[in-house]
C-alpha cells in the first residue's frame, strides 16, 4: 500500500498537545503522512520525507473529522409542521416522538435505509467522519430490531433506544413497556447494538426506570449512555454516573451537584446545541462544565423532531455564541470530545496511529468555523485515508 503526504497545511489541528501547541496541538506550515489509512507522521512540512503521493492543500486548514456521538437517523417522515407550530408559539414536549414512530413502523427497509444514507451523506459532506445512531422510533420488537440491523450497515456505533418514549399502545401501562424493553426486546436487539440509551425525562422515563433499563442492558453486554436533564433538572446525571455511562446527553438543566458528579467521573457531558436552537429553549452553560473539569462533547442530535441538522459546523457556531465555549473548546468538543463520548481513541485526533479522518477547510484557521456561521467551509473530507468528496 502506498503512502500519501498532505502538505502545505497552513494550520493543522491535531488535538495532540505532544505534537503541537495548546490543547488543539496546533502546527503551522505542517504536513502529515497517511499509511494504510492511519496517520504515520505529522510535522513541519520542511521535514517531510519522500512519499508515493504528494497532495498540497495550498495553505488551508486541516482538522480531525468531526465525531458525532448523538444522532437519531433511523426514522421515516417529517415534522416540519410541528416545527412551524412551535416557532408560532407552542412549547416542545417529549410526546411528538410518537408521530415519527407511526411513520417509521410503516416504512420499508428500503425507505429507512435511503433516509439513513441521505443523512449520512450530508454528515460526511459536512466533515463528520464518525457518527452514532440510535433506534427509538420503532418501539416494538420488530421495528427496533429492523432499525438497528439497518444502522449497522452505516456505522459501528449503534444504540438501542427502545426507551425513547412509552408507545401509545402502552400509555395506560408504562411499567409493562419497561418490562418489554428489558426482556424480549432487549434479547432481540442485543446482537445488533453496542450501546443502550434511555430518554430520562418527565413524560418519558423516570430515573428509577432509566437505572433499571441501563442495568439490564449492561447485564447483556451493552454499554450505557443516557438522555438526561434536557427539559428539567432531575436525577438523570446521578444515574449516568452510577451506571458508568459513556455520556450524559443534553445536560441543559444541571445543579452544582450534577456538575461535580460529571467532573468526578468518566461520563462525558454531551451538549446538543441544535436541540435548544430548534425548540427555542435556554441553552446549557458549557462554561460551568468546562471550568469544573468535566469532559464536554458537542453532537448534532440529528432527529426529525427537535434538531433536524446534520451540520456540526452549525453546532460549533451555536455552542460558541450561546453556550460560552471558546472557538477552540468547541472544536475540541466536536472531535476528541465526541470520541471520548464513544470511548474511542482512534478518532477525534490526528496524532500518530489515528485513523486518517480529517477535513480540509477553505479558511486560514479553525476559528472560522464559528467566525463564519452558516458558510460551508469544508473543501475536502478524508476518511480512513481516502478522499471522499468533490
Ligand atoms: Zn437524542
């Protein structure tokens, strides 16, 4: 296999402080070498050794591919009308999920896969080279299994979210649905999932139910993650930390105690700026989390109800403007932060041995991702050492 050098990198974000300066591990006038799909050398371009192929990016910025650790891509249908009525003054509640459930149950495998493929292509064009996706719009055994089986065709980061909401047919007996999620449905999905997740929220599942569901998943080898504290404060963060969840996602309403819990654990706080944006809700304060020492990730939460965006650049810009992050912190959170939320160390950085997943920005620095909101700055995307767009 041949080696490829990317050179004339005006500004290289490695996220490896051993390679360059600051937390972003920045290098100027840099080059990197790809060998068998991984980074085999990084340094100043003047020290580049001969390679089989040499590609100049003419002074552009190179940064690690974005790692989107939270998305819901297994669905059918559209909720534009619900979005419009919300923007016309109605408030968001967890119940809107049920309309997507009805559409998803009726969709064929081909339709679900087409939707997934379309959104995956959007993500990749926008620089997301690793993504997670959840089930959670089936909420019956057959459709949850179908969703997860199809998701595996696109990513290895597949999450069972049978506990998204209680489906309409169980609304008078939610405990029976929790039993289904933890028994027959769990057995059926386990071969197709890596993670288990619960929407811990008023109107969805309470903290005791969430703990019960995550514990059942761990017992069969699934790794926990959780939707917590999106709409209200509550005990979701305690459940996350007690269960050693890889990530607690949303974290919009946190007490000082919740922040201490996160800072003292391996559980990443994943913030989802698109959700607050699209529901016109108050944003979480990333500054409190970062200053306390918690690890923070940013993800798209792409879903048809509350955050229908696949743009990590948009999420970065909102996180900087509305959540108190610096431009550097937002880039870190969207790359290495996302990797930590998936407990991965092969992606999210461009140090030696990392997967050669990166974007080339039509900009002189990473700052432009938040400085130029809404502008597509992605010139090239490379995944596993292969150039994948344009
Ligand atoms: Zn979500």
